[in-house]
C-alpha cells in the first residue's frame, strides 16, 4: 500500500491578499457556517449612527439621536448575530427602529422606540424572522 497525498483547495486571494471563505468551516470537530462565524466575529464591533440609516444586524449600534430619528431600520437576523442598539444621546424626540418586513423583535412587535439616553436593546438570533430579546432597558416595543 502506498501513501496518497490529499490536496485541499485553498481559498482564493483577492488583490489585497485576503482569503474569502464561503460555505462550511470546521473548527476542530465543530462544523460552522462561514456566514455565522462572520457574525460572531463582528458581534462586538461598534458603529456610530447619527442619521436615519440601516443598522448592522451584528455588533453594537451607538445612536446619537439629536432631535429624533424616525426611520432607522434593522434587517432580518442572521445565525450567529448578536446586536445591541444603544441610544447614546438625544436632545428631544424619539429614535424609532423598525425591523424588515415580516421580522419581529419578539414574535409580535416590529418597532422599538428609544426616548432617553441609555435606553438599549440587546438582541440575538432566534430564527430568520425573529430576534430574541436578551435585555430591554426602557425601550417601548410596538407593532406598527
């Protein structure tokens, strides 16, 4: 019997010499979807927002609300996502965050209203159409 070498396709490198991995990754004996692993990796990244925009589904969203923001949006959750939305400051009005169509924060509500500095929601993935509320500090939830 002879030894046969096993070859594995290596990830392609882009012009910045960065590897792009799609599909499934094995960490020891644990199988993980590459997109799920990416969400876990960025779950502690902090992004600052001061205008109406889409909030990343993974990471910490620090919002400077000024005189209020009525059109913040949050896309559908993805496996491995952990999202925290924090109202860092506001001078008047409210900050309103609405989920994508068909997506809820808790199975019922799709709208979160932040009205004071320090209000925050900590969210995790429950399904493709529902965030799991891990912690809610003074955020009003409603269905609109």
